[in-house]
């Protein structure tokens, strides 16, 4: 191996170690007995235990908040794909004035910091009677995830030749029929990539979930874990165990579909 490749491999190893260290530390902590949680050494547990995992599922409504997160993230993903696919198709294939300005306006929504919008959104949601419901979170997450959805899908739709749509319409398809029967199947990789990115965003979001929920009826995973802390104690073992449980599915999802994610983010960046 040449010196350059050896240096690159070493740099990549350092980056991987830096990125995975927090998760590895949480995994180790989740397996430590209570008596070893606040002691170093040992770094590794002398006798690994799954007691913290048992306490998370048996002593807390953790399964309920997992289902909440799954439902909210899933509905957000479906809504974003449904709305975003039509908007992205229009921006990519239809000709009308102000198309570039409209895309810029859509993307500008994502530039607003969440902390600047949480107060007015809270007042609106409370006035509508939606506080502590899935609907409040799904509507908010969809609003903030749509810019990414539209941006990624627009780039995918631009890569699909116009001749395919025109041929479908010549054969008798309406514009909507051509979109559904021809364009959407060809854009499946982009739809899949966008779905993963939106799902991860909705699964991990904390600020809006903390503000808009009050009970386990709609509380999501990030908020549920944050509220593990008691008045006088911090259950580090349970927090670590819960963190590992909710992180593993996302890690597996990203590792399995990493090529699709990269393809989605870089679509349209290079012209052939």
C-alpha cells in the first residue's frame, strides 16, 4: 500500500472512530451494572447486564412512545412524498414564469431556525385544539421537511427524459396518468431516498415534540428519553439503553441504503 493510501486509510479510520465513539460509549454504558456506571475504570463492564433494557420497557411507557415516533415519522414521510412529488414534478418538467423564484422560496422555509417559529406555531396549534396530538407534529414536520423533499425529487425528475412523458401522452395518457404510470416508477430511487431522509428527520426531531406534546399519548422518543431524568437522580443506564434501542434501526437503515441516500443528495449535481 502506498504512503498516500495509507494516510487516507488512517484519516478515514480516525473519522469513523470519532463519529461512532458516542454510540459505542452509550452501548457500553447500557450494559454496565448500576455500581459501575459512575466509575472509571473499568471502561468495559465486568459483568454485562441487560437490566437497564428491562427497566426501560417494563418500568416506563417506552413502547408507547416508540409507536408514537413510528406513527408520526411514517405519516410525515407519506405526506411529504405525496405533496412533494407533485410539486417537484411541476418544478422540473412544466414551463411557467417564476419557477426558479418559487423553488428558492420553498427552500427558504428550511432556513428559518426552529426556535424562531416554535412560539407562534404553539399558539396556532393550541387555538386549533391540536396540542398533544399526532396531527400537530405531523403538520409541523411536513412543513419543515417539504423543502428537502421537493429539492431532492426535483433533481431526480429533471434526469428523466421528457420524451418518455410525451410518448405516454401520445399513446393516450393524460398528463396525470403519464406522471403516475411513467414518471413515478422511474423516480422510485429518488422517492426511496427522500423517504429515508424525511423519516430520519421526523424520528429525531426534539424541539417541536417537546413543545407540542404533554403526555404519552403523543410524546415521541427524543422527548421521552429526555424526561427519564428525575428530580434527584439521573438514570444513566436507562438513558443509554433507550438511546441504543432507538439508534440501531436508523444506523441499520442508513448502512443498508447509504448508496441510495448519496445518489439522492447528489442527483443532478453532475451533468453527463
